[in-house]
C-alpha cells in the first residue's frame, strides 16, 4: 500500500477533558491517532501523521480551509485521511474538491471524543484507512458511521446525530 498522510485538524475526535477548566479541549498533539494506529494497525502501513489545525470545526475560517487545501496539494502522498470535526466536514471537503487534485482524500471524524469512547473514532478511522487500501478512484470522500461515499453524497443529519447518504432520506 502507498504511503498515507493523516492530517489532524481537530474536532471532537481529538478532544480531551481539561480538569482545571472542566471543558473538552483539543490538544496540540496527535495522541488519539497515535493510539489508534499503534493498537489497530500494529505497524502495518506506511503512515505519516501531521497536526495542522487544532480547532472545533465550527471555529474554522476560510484561512483554515485554505491551509488544509494547501497541505493536501503540496503533500507528496496521493492517499490522505483528514481527521475533521463533523459539523463542517462537508464544507471543508467541498473546498478540497474544488482544487481538483490527483489524489484520494478521505475525511473522517467522530461525534464522541476518542478519550471518552474509543469505538466510534477507531471505527470511522479504520473505515477511511480500509477504503484507501482498496485503491479507490481519485476524489474526495467521507467515511463516517458505516458509510464511505463521495463527499457530496453524504451529510450529517443533525436531528439523528448520524451521517447518512443523501438519497436515504
């Protein structure tokens, strides 16, 4: 399998409890991803992890999305997983799609922090990784809640708290 670049942008996936403030914060590290990779992949694969943004996706700016597109554009890897907050994942995926890159980019995330519930984030990340292993066509995809689809074909149903295919409603 080709080398995979994993870009961490923050989101609920990475949040941890901060005991002094009592808030969930996004740390400046990749500890959740490191734990998943170490436990689930046991050294299989050629994986590079890079934290580029550490924000809740509701706080993303146009500049953050431009940085994400720039990182993906200039990365030597052709297979990229973006760990992103679920609230504006579709917006960022659309920005990457507009760049018309000769790459496979899979967005994933979690509705619950890895630090609180390891199953959802591990499952979503593993789906994104497995999808890349199947050598899909270039494009921008979202891997969430048992689905991996072209980014424009999937959305977060905020009334149900789950990602769905657009034709399933």
